[in-house]
């Protein structure tokens, strides 16, 4: 998606260790106008799929998922990363390794909000090694729900996540795929 | 706001310890259509204020804030609860006690995204004792930004947060204020 690639070139910052910071428009400050354009693009790419719910994971996926859900006219469910006293005990659970935070999270979705009747579109901001997505797919399968597709804002094409997901035959639509980048700010898109 | 009160009566669940569960439409599964109506109501209530940015806190405020920001035509900044390796070192910080999770969080906003030029509307899902809001106000004041108002979905009117905020002369607009509730599911709104 041209608009997103141009924005990443303009405002993205490449840091040591293959870190791409997009915190000025995606995952700390959120450009809602950009999210609306992304939502429209996913609506076009997943046209005809019987999507009735969007699933994401806290925290930085939630804003993008909310705007996408408005475009699709469906609710969002976000998987939670820790056990709150307000959560039901009746949950699907999985574990996700976060390289960004350097720890393993338990991730939870209430069984009330993910069922075998559901046709799920998964939305998230980043795809790198695929750990978060594998966790979300695990939750969807535990519920017996159908995965209709996955929409990602930015995929790091030089890491393995995208390949692992596509091998499973899932429709994965990443709006910008970074093929390579360096600390001089040069970013090549696929 | 009638529509939100009716929804709370219909789908909210009162649990021991003054817990009001609204996870089927607000803070686990999110009803985006409802959020749009809430956003329109805040737009009406804060009409004429020079709001240029919405501030919220992860995770459950983000969806509501994103839909509200679309209505106001401004970006969202969400305060983060933990130190990620991707965060700038140049942050405003404060501490917030969470009763729901039973711990104290360090809460962080990058100095890049909160400045003395900003006119902030704070949005969050719940107001009870006010700890989270006091933390967000602390961040806004650290930056020298102006607080134009606070929009809350559900205020627990029997706890002290609302009174503490209103005493400061801040325009606080809670769309539903629960005056009392009990485990038989009886909920009285102010």
C-alpha cells in the first residue's frame, strides 16, 4: 500500500537490531486517518469473506483493529496479556514470546467471545517472527472458529513469520512488507 | 447517555466487590457501533474546545479513543504501562496503582508526542477511584499541555474519582454514572 510505504519512509526510524520505530503514527501516537485508509484496503482485499469478528491482541493492535472493525461493521475482540481479576475463569489460553519486551506472556480470550460460529479476521500492527500471530491462531483454533484472513500493517519480510503463515494457506495481507532496511534510513519494500 | 445506560442494564454483570463487568461490549469484546455513538456525544459535549489530540492509556481505553479521535479528526496518543526496548528514553513518567490488577504500574509517554502546544482530551473506559486519570493528568501537566476535558464511558459515582476531578475545575463528561448497584443486577444511574 503506497500510502503506508511512503509514510514509513518519511517517519519511520531504523534502529540497531532490526528495530523499525513507527511510534509517531502507528503504535504510540496513532494517525487515525491513515488507519482508515488501511481499513479500506483490507476491506477490498478480504471482499466476499464472511467475516463476523476481528481479533487482535493488546495493546498496539487495538486502535488499528477498532478502525478496521468500523469499516467491516463487526465487533473486535482483543486477547489480553495478563490475568485481571475481572476476567472470567473460562478462557482459551496460549503463550506468546515477545522479543520486544524480552518475556513470555500468557494470552487469554474469554470462551464467550470466540466460538465455533465465528469467522475471524486477525488484525495486528507488526509481523516479524510470527510468535504473536501463532498465538492468536492457536486461540482461534482452540475455539473451533474459522480464520478468514490476517491483516498486518507492517511485515518484516526478512524474518520468518510471513512465510510460516502463508505456508499454512491462510490469506495474509501485509500492507507494507519491508524487504531490507539499514541504519542510514534506507528501506526497501517488497 | 441513554443508549449506554440501557446497554449496561442489559449486558453488564455486577460481581462481588463492586465489580461491573462490561466485557461483552466495552473492554474485551468491543461494540464499535456503540463507540461511534459515544464519540458523537463527546463531540457534542466538548464542542468549541480547541482539542488537537486525544490521550488514553493502554489497553482498554485505546479502542474507544480511536473511534472518538476519528470523530474529532485528531490523532491519539496512548500512555504505555511498561518499558519496551523500542521506547525512547526521553519520556514523561508517572506511577498508577491498579486495583483491578493489584499492582503499581509505571506509565510512560514519549516527550515527542505530548508538548506544551497540545490541547488534550483524555478518554478512558472507566473512572472509579481516579488513579489512572490522576496519572494521565500528571503526564499532561509534566508536558505543559492543556487539559481541555475528560471523556469517560462509565463512572462509578459511589467512588471518589469523579469528585476529585470535578473539584479541579476540569470538564469531566461521563456518559453513564452508576450511583449504586448490587449483585441482583439492579443498577441505578445518576
